[in-house]
C-alpha cells in the first residue's frame, strides 16, 4: 500500500463508513428481499473479480463496510492504490458470509468499488502525464461530484494521487463570477469574504483576465483561478501575475481534458483542476461470483 493510500484509508471516520453503508443498503432493499428466499442463510464464498486490466484499486473501506453491515467478511488480495492486472480477469478479494446477506450487499458494494477505482485510475493516469512532462504542480478534482457520493469520490482522488481540492462550500472560500457580480466587484467580494473567513481559510477568486487576477491579488486573495483561458493566453497571464505577486497561487481550470492536459503545464501554474476526473469517468468492471459448494459438485458428478 502506498503512503498516500494508507493516509487516505485512515482519514475516513468509521461512523461515516457505517452511515453510508446503511444508506446504500436501505436504498437498494427498502423492505422485502424476496430473492433471498431462494438462497437462505447457508455460508458461501464469493470471489471478487476485476475485469479491467491495469486498473487502480480504490474503495476498499466502503466495500468492506457494506458487507460488515450484513454480517459478511472480506479478505483482500490487493491494497488500495495497487494496480490490478495485466490479466483479463484478476481475483481481487474473497467475500464470505450467509448467502442471502452476501447477495444483499453485492450491488451497493460493487457500485462503490467500480466508481472509486475508475476515478483513481484516471487520477493515476493524469499524474503519470504530469510526471513525464516534469510538471511539479497539482492535478486536482472539483466539486463536480455525484450527490451523496462525494466522500467516496474524493477518497478515490487521494488514492489515485490527485489533489481533492476543497471538500465543500465550508472548506475554502471560492468566489466565482456570480459571487463577484452579486457583490459589485472582486475587491468588495474578497473584503466581505475575509471578514468572516478569518485566518484559517484561503480565498480563491475565479478570474477571466490577468487584470481581474491583479485585482484579486491586491485585494488579498490567496489563489487566482484563471478560468477558461486558451493555453497560450494562460501562460502569458500566469507568468505576469507570478512576476508581480510571487506568493500568489495560480490555478488553471475550464476546458482541461485528459487529452489536452499537457498544454496547460507551466512553471507559473500551481494547480490544474479537471471536472472530468469525476464527470464522465469510466468505471472499472468488477463482478462477484459465488462459488458452488463442494458437496453440490460431488453430488452432480
């Protein structure tokens, strides 16, 4: 397990895991489990199979929490942050417990693992591109997350080596165009935000030009987001702002994709955020296969 994955796994409060697991299970089985009558409570073993080679595993704590809620255990073969493959099908874990309970947890657990691993895989790929180019800034996610699933998706970013960016509206002040228009000016928006945020919160301002970036920096912003800039214009604006305000952090965002990411690399850009880390991200294909009891196999022979 990488140090980043180790830290990520131990940052999730146990009560949050239990609460999410219960909510997912209640959503999937709000009353009767009629199919559970067919299988009963005999002890069974199921193999977790990964069918997307060279994926990064993420989501173990959530997967395990779901099965713990229904009285099942999970023995993992891979750690979060590990690359699975290169085989077409790789056994990743073994789940054991009462048959009907194991099948209750199957879909919620797989949904979570598939989504988290897809995000971690994309983050790892983006980080590899940055490393190959020698860029030392941070690839970051956004708040464009699935409602009710943010903790999982932010965790997956950590496992994949990307920055989570802010967790929510309470985590950091980000003044976007609508805040600025409603306040009247960048300077006024920063002044009002600083009066309530105190020393413990950074203030970031979304800017559409280098001049807006200067106004934000002079007003006391910690981070300037150069939003929806053409890459060439971005480099010029970022360089000018860094020369005038060396301690100012510059974030590039808007229009950045997995394909054009290298065009945004610059020694003057500290952060590049991408909504595609969570929006439209492919999932990793996992399946859970219950093993036929040995006694049944012998009788059939």
